[in-house]
C-alpha cells in the first residue's frame, strides 16, 4: 500500500512539473537577422446593413416545382380575391400584410423577389430554408421560425401571388 501511495505521489509530481514548463516571452519587435512573422487577416464577406427581408434579388427562382410564372400586366382581381381569402385563412397567423410579425410582411414582395421564388417558398418552405441562401437568411432574421407548409396547390399559390400584387 505504501509503494502504491509513493508511486501515485511521484506520478502526480511528474505530471505537475510537465505542465509548468518553461515560459517563453515573445517579443513584439523585429530582431536583427529574423524575418517578421506573417500575419494574415481572415477575409470576411462584406457585411451588409440590409436585412434579408429587405434584400432585393430578382434573379433567384428558388428551389421547388415552379420554374416559370407568367404574369399579365394587369392584376386579375378575381384571382387576387381568392388569394386574399387563402392568405387570411392560412397565412395570417404568422404574416401581417404590411408589418413584420412572426414572418415577414408580403407588402412589396413583388419588388424584391421573383414570382417563382415566392411560389416556391409557399409550396416548398422546408427545402427552401435548407438549400436557398436567401430563405436561410430569412429564417435566421425571423428567429429560426420556419414557415409552415400549408400544402397549397400550385393554383392556390398562384392566387396568393396575385393577391401580393395588390399590396
């Protein structure tokens, strides 16, 4: 038992001594005959003050079933009325037309996003927030609250899009 205690004490002392080590002081100046250490500043992406909800991206079509959307020059009021009803019944729990709530306000969305991106976000929110950079950024801006998939048809999503044109 005494040998074990002595061995443990010796081992503890050796461990403590190996942890201490010599302290080397680094000098900040350049010494003769030595090259200064190269310091690299990591390059970061430019930081933008524009929130993702205010970012304008009229090239991204998003990820999902919608590849192309044709929009007439004039608003189809009957379609927009149906879209308004769908928005009120399925979307207003998280989105208010003209102010930030749980999710972004759709007012002005047509000036910031492509119709395809909007419809893909409505129809395919899970994959969009996983793979689309803008949808990911919006998810972070809105505290990680993912958009619920309301399982709308493409026709219903198109009606909601037409309603957004009236906002």
